């Protein structure tokens, strides 16, 4: 049962990270910052 809970928590964390990244990408106006955020996202 705990493995199910762990997987669920990991999926929730990944969704939170994706949402935060999408918000940051929407707010940034600098192409360099956008590239940096995308690099960070793809390194996971």
C-alpha cells in the first residue's frame, strides 16, 4: 500500500513542478530565461 501512496505523491509533486514551470514560462519575457527554464525542466 505504501508504494501506491509513494507513487501518488510523486505524481502530485511532478504535476506541481510542471504547473510552476508553466507559470514561470508564461511570466518571463526574456528568451534567455525561457531557455534556462526549459533546460532545467528537461534535466529532470
